[in-house]
């Protein structure tokens, strides 16, 4: 299991997690995008860091 070292003081990184909205302008996260992001965070970061990560919803959908 990969674990990345992140400082608890790195608020820019901790608050920099974004998921797509259900539709543009919606405050609701796309369920699949949120699920995948949460799974990635759970797999790669310690429980301490997971608690500090703030996932935000983008104002518009990002196209890959």
C-alpha cells in the first residue's frame, strides 16, 4: 500500500482536492467521482491525513 508523506500544516494541499459536480453549477458532487477520489485517498494516505483532507466540488465539470 502506497503512503505519501504530507505535512499536516500544508493547508493548500489538504484543501486542494476537487471532484466534479453532478451538473455544472451544482453544489452536489458527482457520486462516482467522489467515490473514486475517496478510495484513492484511503489507499494512499494515513488515517490522520485522511481526516484533514477537504474534498470540494468544482463549479463546472472538468473534462479529462
